[in-house]
């Protein structure tokens, strides 16, 4: 009887050790996700403007210089008056869902302040989670910024899915910059249809709703991402000189002019109501 109890006790210890080893095997891969060091993730190119809605906007970018993908990035803005007294605080989210190492992503914090004087100041802070890496396979094949006679601005172009599976819920994000490299405004749109099969191309149209901000633009970037794949940035202009062409001339460069023309017409109607 005693021998049987000793055998059961030994078996229990072996089982415990086996479970402990399995736990270690699960925990060790998670240790690879090391928290980024101080200064590897920064806010840059931020500034404020009063939008078409009459509200104060705080726009800028988060630069990820770490080796870890990030998601659920939240940005906190604290507004203060000329005496340093806190007026209010607001939070916002980055436009893209996952920020891969070496990439930057834009944010637009919309406050409820519409009567501030020029002597206010603001401070920005942020929080984030570590994320699993995603393949960067959605490429921007081409893009053009166009301006019509009413000064409405849209960015049209073509993207391609170079992955091995269908990309779903595809978003395209456009960021406009001024001559100093600061963010002017950010626009985001969902591609229709909202899926793109492997190896196929699709068209996108991103309306720029902040008309006054767009008039100072000298450069822009485009990124695209889906539920399955992370964003791939596209920098259409490296010289800082923004080429503005007419809407009609872009039709010559598209494979489906009737689709783009209809889309641009809809965007023009939307923008004219702003």
C-alpha cells in the first residue's frame, strides 16, 4: 500500500514537471516581444488648426523606431492656457491599426474647443500595446493628387495585393504635409469593394475634406492596410514639389476611366457640401 502511494506521488511530481516545461515553452516566445526603449517611439510633425467644423484639431505622426510592431496606439492631448492652467484634455487614436517597425502613422485629435486664443499650448503623450507582426504586402502602385475648379482635392490611385490570401476591410490613409514637413491634415477611406484577392489590383479614391489645409500642401504620403496585412507606405514625391493636375487628365492614366470618373464626381459633391 505504501509502495503504491509512493509511486503515485512520484508520478504526480513527474506530471508537475511536465506541465512546468510546457508552460516555459509557451512563455519563452513571448519574451521576444521586448518593450521598446525610451525615445524609440516619438511624436513628430504635429501642429494645430481650426477645421471646417470650427473645432480645434491637433494632427501629427507617431514614429516607431523600435523593433516591435505596435497597435492600439492612443494619443492624449492636454491643453493649457497662457498661465499653464489646464483647460481640458482629449484623446485620439492613430489612423492605422498596426504600426510596424520603422514606420510612421498619422493621428487627428478633434477637440471641442472653438474659442481659444492664440496663447494656448498643448502637450502630447501616448500609450500603446505590442502587436504580432503582419505581412506588408498591400502595395500602392500609383497615386495622384488632383484639384478641381472648386478647389476640392482628392487623391486617386491603384493598389495591389501581393499576398497569398484575400485582403479584407482595406483602408487607405492619406497624409498631407506643408513646406516644413508638418502634417496639415489626414484623410482615411475604405476601399470599395472592401476586399482584394491575392494578385489583384484595385482602385481607391481618398477625398481631402479640409479644403483650406490642402491649399498649403507640398507633399503627401499614402498607406494601405487590411485586417490581414499591415500598411505599406508610399511616398509619391521626394522633391517636396507637389504636382497638381486636373481631374480629367488623370482619366488617361487609369484602366477603368468610367469607374474613376464616377467616383471623383461623388467625391466632388461630398467636398462641395463641407
